[in-house]
C-alpha cells in the first residue's frame, strides 16, 4: 500500500514537533516568568525609592511647621499635600507610637478611626534594616483601595530642633517620632498590569511565530524527506526499482546523505536485479536445453532398453514362430503332393482345403506374434492417451507367454482392477511390465511361478500393478540402488543395468510410484501404483 502522507500519530516527525513545541513552550514560559518577576521586583524597588524621596520631600516641607510647633498649619499643609495625585494620607506619630497628626482629620474623623502604628512595631521593622536607614517601606493590601505604599520616615532630634525656643523635647532624645506617608499604587499597578498584558501578547506572538517557523522548518527538513524516503521504500517493496529520491531541496543535510545513500543502493540493486534477470533468463535457457537433452537421453535409454527387451524375447519368439512355420511347410508339401496326382478325387480336394485352412491359421498366428513385437518396438514414448490398463497388461502377457513356455515357468494372471482407466502411454507400460517380468524369469531360472495382476487401491483413486516371483530375491543392501542406471549384479555380461532405471523413469512420467519388497531365496514383489484417470468437468 502506498502511503500518500506520513502517519503523524506514530512518526518521528510527530515526536520531534511535539518535543520542539514542548521545549519552546517551557523555555518561553520560564523566560516570561523570569522577566515578569525581574520587572516586578525592579518596579517595586523603583516605587520604594520614589516613595522614600517623596517622604523626604514631605518631611522637609513639614519641618518648618513642626519646628514652630504650629499644629494648625502643619495639618493644613498635610491636607494640601494629599491633594497631589498618588498621595493618599500623611500621619505623624509621637515617641510613644501614638498618632499625633493626620491628613485625614476632619469633622467626621476621630483618632480612633485613624491608622495607628505603634513605635515598637516601627522599631522592630527598622531593626532588620541597616543602622543608617531612616526610611522603611511597606506595602499594604486593601481589598477596596488596592495596594498602598506606606513609607515610614524617622523624625530625628536635629541640632536646629534642639536649639529652637519651642522645642519641648530633651536633648537626649534622638528620635522624636515617625512620619508615615501613604501613596496609592493603583495607577502604577494598572500600568504595570497593562504592560505585562502587552508583554504577554508580544511573547505569545513571538512563541506562535517561532512555532510556525519550527514547524515549517521541520516540515521541509524532516517531514518531506521522510515522506519521500517512505514512499520510495514502499515502491521498492512493490518491485519498482526505478524510483529515486530528489535531493535538490535537502542539499548538504543529513537527509540528503540518507537520500544519496538510498539512491546509490537502489542503483546497485537495480543493476544487480538486471544482472539477476539476465542470469535467470540464461539459466532458464540452459535448463531448457538440458531438459531437452535429458529427455532425449531418456528416450534413447527407453529405446535401448526396448531393443534389449526385444533381444531377450527374440529367442522365445523365434521358437514360437518356428512351430507354426514347420506346420505350414508340412501342409504345403502335402498340398503340393496331392495336386501333382493325375486324378484328384473329392477326398483329395477336401484334404487340400483342410490343409490350406491349417496353413492360414498358422500364418495368422505368426503374423500376430510379429505384429505385437512391431507395435512394442515402434511406440511413441511421449504420447499420453486414456487407456485401459487391463487391456495393456493382457497384450503384455501375449508378448511374454512364449518366454514363460520356453523356461517352463508358471505365469498366473489376474487383472481385476475396475475401473482401470489411466492417462498413460501403452508402450511404456508394456516396456515397464516386460522389464519386470524378464527380471522375474531371470531370477527364477526354471520351475518357478510369477503372479501378474492388477487391482484398485482402497480409496479407489489409483490402481496397483503387482508382479511377484519366487526367485532368488534381492539383497537388502542393493534395494536402494536397483534403480540406479547401469547397476547390476548379473555376472554374464549381458545385462545393461538400465531395465529398472528405465522402469522407474516411466513410473515417474506417469506420476506414480514403485515399491519393492524382497527376501533372499523367497522372492520379490514389485507394486506399481498409478493414478486413475478423472474426466475433467466441463
């Protein structure tokens, strides 16, 4: 199956993209968090420094009124100062930490409603600062008014304060009180939040742009070459070796090296495949020629064995033909003698006709014997026909009966195979049976018995040709070699060693099998199994 696209859910492309996105998101999130914290801390420090300066300015502004101990003017100035943007409230505490003056004092304001910071609390907070610190900043969070910056400034007992006529404090008092200035941070916080939102939007846009760039980069440098490599792999799997990976877009990259390596591999594979096809074609041609040569050799062996079988049959056939020919000669002489008489009577004519009938009968007998030998010698080895095996075996018996008579060996036949139709060559079947029958005669010598029969297999899909004899048998070590060409144990030099080899080849051509069972001094049984012919359904 050809993949048009990479499976994103399981590809390395997905893992790389997710990893890059995750790393980028974590990196920019941490970076934004650090920047936000640094900016916030810097803003807080700036606010505190600004608040300290404002507190110092206010302290200097109120100092003249405090030196003159003019409470009315002091409060008026404090109230006027709170009218400036960001200044929420100004409080002055005495040495005991009690509220002395406040910008929030008015007709509806009492001392109990004002913010009171005891001196001891201020001293505790100042204890953590350096000894030179005169100001302390604290941020108060109010649910309604928001954050408030509280700057507490020490009111020290200076020289001009001690030498003033209205001074009511002892010269030994170093700290006269604390002035608290409260500045509203709502506008600053609003500006800071707006700035952070804008920064967040800019960072988000930057991250989104980086993601697009990374995805585009990964698409071009990873996804596209991987897709082409995978596509090429599938094409190669389908047998298309002409596929190549374009590497113009990925020049001087790792993917280009992979593509070049794969293209080189495909070129070598295609060359090897072409060479293999040529070699296969050449091998097929050689196999075809060799097969034809083997077939010719096999046909020659079959012909040689057939001629050898004819030679073995010739003596018995000659003896069988000699008897009717002797009778023909005798009857011919008798007819000639009767015809030479001057007066041929009716009795002589009857004898002449009787002798002529005998001559005709014996002549036909000789003709049938010769015809059987001629049919056996000139058969077409490769032609397969639908034949009756029982009929072929009976013809074989007619050819061999004379050899059994000459050797005085009993031949028992039983052709009971029903059905007996096979697809085969009748002359090859005859040659097969003659080779086994001749071997049986030679193994017995004289005064023995051969059983020649046919029967069906148990499943009725094949038939068996069985040839058993009471001869000398085959040695156990020779049973696996009897089908080898030119193998023989006969010592008279007349045996070619091709009989059983040719018989085995004939059985193989008919898609059958041959099995031998033998015991020394008891006999041998050859069982040939051939498949029955099945008519093809139209």
